[in-house]
């Protein structure tokens, strides 16, 4: 096929895709909070991946020469291990290592896990390489819950800093956290770089919402159309369904654990209450015993005093009797 014919066919396909996308309505089967759809969209469309990276890192398009996924998967292929990770490892401009991860379930150990992922990304030097050759590593997590309840923030960044002076120790390790449940906290800077629009796109529940977001810029439009294209692929939908089932099983498992922990906590509190009642009963009995002992000692003293008085009286009478006898 000639190059011109191939380009014409591509244009026709894109036009058909755009027409079908504009006509679709209703609920989106799986949006990008599904980590398989997240992976499928970003792996299958480098333009979308580039646009997202530029937005998150506040970069102009001209500053990003290349973004390459270094851990691609075969999209649609059956995965027997449902627990496999779908994080995306990227090298940008052949100099910066980036790890993207969609995490909608509340992993209570996420702080430690994400730090471990970041360190693994950074630790890529081969034996003998100079430490100056270490490439900066960035970990970006999309969470559908608030990581630190006391410090809610839509888009947070973390670096190694001096805790007193806030002097940065190094720019080589950076963590970003996007809280998809708090888009309402997006700052003007977040909005300037369309990060809130990407968050809305990830969470869009209907095609109508997605089309509205797609009108914002070309990258969001490209992402929306790619979601539409991925949703039309039966194998992709199966894998998305597998992931939803896995997370549902995980939630059920976590709920069962939570219920058991609640039962254990309730039993512990009941046991502590029984113990307190038992100790209270023992204390009351000891008090009663002590009270009875004191009363008994008092009675014994009174009895002894009474005996002493009687003995004295008897001795007095005996003395009087002896006196009378002598007189007689």
C-alpha cells in the first residue's frame, strides 16, 4: 500500500472513530480508575502518555522528546495471576525514570510500599557505574482515597529535605500523589496544567462526561477516544472485569478481616469489662472481710475487757469475803 493511501485510510479510520465516539451515550463500562484500563490506554497511545506526563510534571511539550514504557505487557492476554502489578515504568528523554500507578483500594501500608517502589526505580546502576550516572526517579500514584486524613491535598509532592531549614537534599527522588477523591482541592496551578481535568477524565462514569472533558484539549480528547477504542475490545473488557473481580475479592477479604478485628476488639473489651467487674467484686469482698475482721477484733477486745472487768469484780468480792471471815 502506498504511503498516501495508508495515510488516507488512517484519516478515514480516525474520522470514523471520532464519529462513533461522538454518538456514544450512557455508562462507561470501565473508566481509568480500573488499573487495567489505565495501563491499556497509556500503553496503547504514546501521545496520551506524553500529555499526562507533561501535565503532571509541569512540562511544555517541547521539553519531552520521548517517553518509553520499559515494562510493556501484551494487552488483552489472559493473566492467571490476578495480583500482578500494573504499574507503568517509563523512561523520559532517556534520563528520568518514572513510575505511574493507579491504586483505588486503600492500602494501609501504601506509604512504605510507594517508597519501596521509588527506591527500586532509582537503584538501576550497574556494578562499576559512577553514582553521578544515577538517573532521577519519580513515583506518581493515583489514589481514590486520602492518604493522610489530617492533611488532605489533591496533588501533593514529596522530596528529601532538611526538616529544619527545608533545604532540599537531592532532586533525584520525588514522589507525587494525586488524590482522585479530593479534586475539589485542586489549586490554580493544578488547574493551569489541567491535572484536575485528567483526574475528572479518570473518574468519568458516563460517555457524556467524557466527551465534555475531551473538549478541553487535544490530549484529553485523544485519551477519551482511546478509552472508547479500548472499551470496544472484548479482550480488554475481560481483563478489566478480572481486575474488578480481584479488587472486589480483595475488598471482601479486607472487610472480613475488619469484621474479625472488630469481633476480637469487642471480645477484648468485654473481657476487660468482665475482668474489671471481677476485680471490683473481689475488692468488695476483701473490703467486707476487712470490715468483718475489724468488727470481730472490736468484739474480741470488748469481750476481753468485759472478762477483765469480771475478773476484777470477782477478785474484789473475794477480798471482801476474806475480810468478813477474818472479822468473824
